[in-house]
């Protein structure tokens, strides 16, 4: 998947934070909590994004699930979601869908179920429902997968970050969602 990422925009994990805890957006508290939760791990670098509630992590370890496991063990107040990323692409709807199909075709067996979760943060990007509908259609038609709302075998996460979009295709137990 290296060809799907540029060096400047590459990262291994995305962490999103909860909004409006105690009436504010505690950006410093969020990052401090993340660093505290990962205090026993030395192989990561946190990068802030243009969005107050999202950071990315560069990892030097091979297995991003070690970070997910560490965060799961920690008692966190601000962390909403942590997801290992499969690909990073420009935020063009067709490119997101094509790349998600490419990644999924290598990871998911025919006949499995999936759900789609999208986080569109920019005003100028395609609507959330449009992206979800296109992915549902493409995955069902081209990969012979079944879309479900609950208890899927796989979760397709689309995390738009302005000009770039992160794509994660993971089993539900490999994602931290609070």
C-alpha cells in the first residue's frame, strides 16, 4: 500500500477525540491523555491535524494493534476512536472508493458482512450519505459482500482530513471506539 501514500501525509493510526467535554474542546488535555495512555510505548509520534479533534500517529512498531490494545487497557475520558489505517488518498470520492475496493479485495473474503462509517469534516467535500451509498453499492456488487448495520464482520472507516482521506478496513475488535 506504500504507493497509496505520500511521505508527507503518511501515518499509521488515527485517533479522534470526544467533543464538548465539560463545555470545552480540551485539545491539550486530549493529547496529554493519549500520551499518558501510551506511556509504556516509545515507538510513536503524534501529529496534530487541522482539525481540533483528530491526531495521527506515526508508529515504528510493526503491529498497530499493540497501540489499540494499550489504549483499550487505559481508562480514557477524551478518546473517542483509534483506528489502524490501511491507505491514505486524496479526498476525491472516486479515489476513496477505488482504493477502499482495492484494500478490501485483499482483506475480506466473499460473502462476509460489512458496515461503513464515514467522518466528513470539510464543508466542500461530498456528502456523507453519498460516500456511504457509493461504497455500499461498490462493495456489494464488485466484492459480493453484504451490507449490515449491526454486528458486521468488517468495518469500513473513511476519515476525511481536508485534502487527504484515511481508509481503514478492519475487523470490529481491531478498532477502539468509546
